[in-house]
């Protein structure tokens, strides 16, 4: 409790002398309120000391009864009745989060008139008067009865002199001044110790000074702003010496626990960790708000960009605070097909219908209805959809769900041309006149199934064909297993028996050809859901081949002109039954045109000795892609692509199964197979890829390769007798032109021996 200095002065005044009238040097001026006053409104002017010298003194010109302090503000035309405050009375200041109580609560001003005050129009309340500085008390004890002075100022004596009040500026609006009253005492109830000090430090209302209704409202807001209180009331009460203002406060409970409702992904351990320092202390809503911000930041840092705490915290008396969160649950996943320019309707105003079945797209999404939207997970889902290779562009947009706390994920796709048909006629010295027909479809029936067929009929060659079908996801399989079936009858000039400084041919002067007739099936499955290995894929397959060595007319020729055996068996025909196993980790951003990430491939092949051939082949390849910004020649990504390959063969080795070096897919600048043929090999490539304009890009490359000195470990020593160097490098420049079949690759390379070659290919080399 704090007492006004005025109250102390009154208590020390002498009873015999009574309450003296203010000295002339401190004459108070009491003027009627301006504005639309009806004579019942009084405004107290302050003297030189700044204290109110009169609160209830009647104006001589006022005929209406004087109001008590309890009615003073109630009759003010600028303020609503105190007993019936506005709905926002006592509310915290803006941007201050207020706890929701378990029982409704409204902050009010309560003014209880003292027993001396009387609102009856027939009586005039007693008026306390501030004594002059010259008054000397005759006793220390305060008087038991306080009466007004006998002498009252007259009309002429106390009326303000003419012209003493400034005239309002021309055109300025005048409004009634807010009533001010003298504060005799300020008290705080409901809080003790440090909390009580917090209240005193927050308020401006002080004993011995005047206050207004607005100032009390500001004090209430300031108390709320400390964050320690759930309820605040200001209760003014009349006393003979002024107004006693009591701030009744209800402190928040001690914080014991923070519970979260509506959460799926936010662990309670994270909540407890964030609010651990606040547990066991009186709940402070300002500090608590910082914890809420940390919760929201945890959502953002973990990819839940739509999640946040909503509504105000609910505080229970036992110290449990309940938070409500909206995490952005996915209500539905939809597919929207767009035109080439992103339009949603065709020329007839109808929605664009895609060729691809919608479930082909949505099944690639690990995010499902009922999951919380996660930006990182959605990005991975989009990469899988784009990796199907049947879309030009894939994006996501969000629409509000039927439940405002949920979202619909809309997958916007632009389909690409996935089919191609080609036919051609050619002539070569090896095959004579020949014709080819090829067909490729990457989205058969809208099911993302791939069908490929190539048929060749030549003057000197029998009917050659290569048929393959791939289903990238067996319907109904939870582990996303794919399979490929192929049938083939291929014939080609073997790179093992071609190239080099010395030409070694067949006895009839023709070049040896390897014909492979067979078929196989292989299965592939990602390991993330099966074994928990993210971005890894395993494959297994079985293939049968009947391999024969032939001349240009199709006749079997097991030996070259030097008598070296070209096949494993003397009859020129070998049967191979091969079990294949593979493992790959794909971290590329785009499987067709990667600009970042990496790709690791490991494989092994084991033969079953149907015709006495037993060997095991090991092979590894690693590619790494680095985004760079070297030229800024035009818009588009620039990439530094690196590749390292190696392999070896253990056991029986048919010569045609050796590794060959040189050519389009090996060391450029050398012709195919010209660099070497060995039981083992290693080769490396560095390639800088950059855009030129639109669908055309460029490349600078360096290749290096070696057979590791194993050329003489191949039966018949095909590399030795043809004088292949076994080691070399090449460098050059290339152009990439995008087409429905992939990038058409044209490279011009120079080798370390000073020769140069032009190379063609489909798709990036790695």
C-alpha cells in the first residue's frame, strides 16, 4: 500500500486549527467543464505543485448537486459508465497473446463509493481540501473526523479571470477534457513479493498524483504486458482524501506441463526440451511466446512448412498449458494435366486430358492422404515422377481442402512425346545393302511401360532383331518391383578382333563377327522400403546366349587367318547361361540430364558351365555431377561430370568376352576397340557440359583408359597380335541436341597419338 503525501499532510494537521484554506500563493482554480456540460461535471485544475487541490468542490454558478467521485467518471461525456465498461476493457495491448481461461473472464473497472459519498441530489458531499504549506499541525495523530473549511470561495474570488483561458484555434474542434482525480493511495492485491513489485513497476498511477480513466486502462494493459497475470482489475474507491486505487491481479499458475493437440509429427520430447527452462516457474506469457516461436521453427527446419501453432494457449489452474497446432495434413493428392505452355484447357475450352493414367503418377508419391505436408518429402516425390522420363515438367501446387486445416496437393504435369518410329536403308562393305525399322514407346497404354523393337534385314545378314518390354512397377507389388523381358538375335563385328595397327582377318579376308541368339528376364527392386536402404536398387536376372563366330556370309569360322581360336570351343559355338546381380545407388537430380548428385553401379555375372565355360565378371562405375558457373554463355545449367569405371574377369575367358577400350563409349579420339582388349580395365572421364541455346548444348571432355597390362591374358592374345597400345587418352569438344529419343551426341576427339575421330551416340555417355 502506498499513501499520498497529501494524505500524510492531512493526518498531521492540528485539530484545533482545523483544515485551513489554501494560501493565496497556491490558490486553486476550479472551472466548469467545457463542451456539452450540464453543470454536473467537474474538472480539477492543478496548482504549481502538480497535485489536485480540489476534487469535489462545487462551482458557485452550478446549481445542480455536486457528484461524488464514484459518479464523476460515470457522468463524463467522453467515457462510458465505469460499471459497464466496453468489451475490450482490460484487454492486453495489441500483439500480446492472452491465455484462454477455463472459465470466462472479463476485465472490469469496479468503483465502490465510500460511505461518506452520496449521490442524493439533496445532499452535498464533504469536500477534502489540501492544506497550505503554512499550516502547522498541533497533534501527530490523524483526526477522526474531517470536515470542510468554514470559509468557501465566492463567485468573484475563485472565478478565472477573463482571458486566462486560451482561445481555441480557428477551425479547431474542441472536446471535453477527461476528468482527472487525485490518487490518495495505490494498493495491489492478489500478488506478493516480487510479483507485487512487478505490478508497481508496470503502472504509472502513483499516490499524490492525478489519474484518469485512460491512464488506469493503460496501467491494466501494462500489467498484462508483463505476461505474469491472467486477470487484472482496477478498483477505484472514494475516500475523504482522494481515490484509493486497488489493482486486483490473478497471477498465472506455475508452469508444470505443455501439451500439444492436433500434432502428428511433433514429438512430446521436443516440446519438453523447448519449455524445460520455464517448467517450475510462474507462467510468463511473454517468455512462453518465445517457446511457441521455437516450436514453429522446428516445423520449418524439418520441412513441415505449413505447420504452426494456432489460437491462444489454454491455461488450466494446475499449470498445464495446452497448445493447438495445425500441421497441414494432406487431404487429397490430385493430378492436373497441362498443355505445352502450361494451359489447363484445350482450344475447345475443355480440360486437357493426359495420356498417362493418374495412378501411375500418384503411386510414385510416398506422401499420402493423411500425412503431414513435408516439403522435403514432396520434392523427393516429384523427382521420382520426373524420373519416369515421360514428362517435360512436374510441379506441385496447393489448394485448400474441405477442412480448412488440410490441403489438397495438385501435381501439375506436362507430358512429353514418348513414342518414335524410324526406318532406314543403308549399305556397308560388311553387310552390303540392308534396311532397318525401329519402334520405341516409353508410355505404352499410359502405364509407363516401355516397348522397344528393332528389326534389320540385310543382303549378307540373316534376320536380326531385338525386342524388349519393361514394366517399371509390377501392379500390386508393395516393393515397386520391375521386370524386363527381351529376345534378341544380334550380329556385329567384334571390337576384340578389330582395330589396332595390324589387321588380322579370317582366312577368306572377311572380318570376324559375333552372333548372339537368346533371351532373358531380369527383375529390379528399390531397397528403401524393403531393407531401409534409401536410394539403393538391386537387380537380378538370368540370361541364355548361344554365341557363334561367323564371317560376313553367316558361316561359322572358329579361327582367324593366323590360326588363333576366336571362340572358347573348337567348333566356334559356345553356350552361356549367366546369372546376373547388380546394385546401384542413384542420387542424381535428373536421370536423363543430370546436373548434380552421383550414380554408383556394381555388378557381377556368373556363368553356369553348360559348355564348359565357367567365369565371373566384376564391374564398377561411379559418376559424380557438380553444378558449376563458368561461362554464363546463356541460360541453363552448367555441369562438371566425372566418371570412373573398372572391371575384371576371373576364370575361363572366351576371347569375345574381354573388355575393349576406345570409341564412343570409352576413350574418344580412338576408334572402337582400337586402344586395347584385356581381362581387366580402368578408364576415367571428365566432361564439362554447358548450354548453347534452346535444345542445343555443348561439351568439353578428356578421356583416359588402360587395360592394366592384361592384353596378353586373353586367349589368342587378340590385342597383342593387332598391336593395340593398351593405354591412351583423348580430348575434344562435343554438341548435344535434345530429341524425343534423348540427347543426340556428336563428339570430335583427338587422341595422344595425334589422330582424331568423329563419334555419334544417343543420350549422355554417363
